[in-house]
C-alpha cells in the first residue's frame, strides 16, 4: 500500500486517515492496516507516536459534516466509525500477518455528533484487535461493524 501525506490540509483532520464506502465494502481490515502502518514507530522518516494517527470510516450513504471547532455531525442514512489505537503494534512486518491489539471504535449513527478535538461523541463503543491477520471484536457476536 502507498500512503501519501499532505494531500489535503484540513486542520481538524490532521493526523487522521479517512476511508469511505466503509462497511458495505468491508474496509475495516484495510483501515486497521493503514492505522498500524501510520502509527509504526519506525515506518517513515517522519514517524508518529502511538495514538497520533486515528481513523475515520464513513459508510456509503453517509457524510461527516465537520465544523471549524472540531464538531462533526453524521448525516444521511448510514453512520461513521472513529478508530483510535490504544496499544502499540505487536507485529508489523512484510509477508507476516498483522497483530495489533486494543483499537477503540466509536460508531456514530446518523444524526449523531462527534468531537474530533477530544475524540468522543454520541456513539456505541467497542474494541477491536487483530491477531495474526484475524480481526476480533468485543461487540456481541463478534461483529466488527
């Protein structure tokens, strides 16, 4: 995968990566891999520290309306997911399945509000982990979305 920095300059989205058509195209694994790579301590010359890069997954049929104060309102017929790593990446090597524990997910329904400044909102909260490339969830039934 190739990740490009500085594509857009939106202060409220600094240190965040976004992914659209999220649940419909089953992109949770992809976003988790992006987060692992972007939070890798020695991955890039301008490496970032743990929790400095977060993820936002936006479902098809949804939009995140972002205000200058960091307030985001979810509109449309679907929701959005706000991900934050809570532990270091355990295994991130080429040709080796990813192992990455404790990623906090906040799922915000249509009409809900999320604050990007404190990374909290009107959400359903759960944890994800990746063990040797397999995603696990604390949600009932192990659902990742």
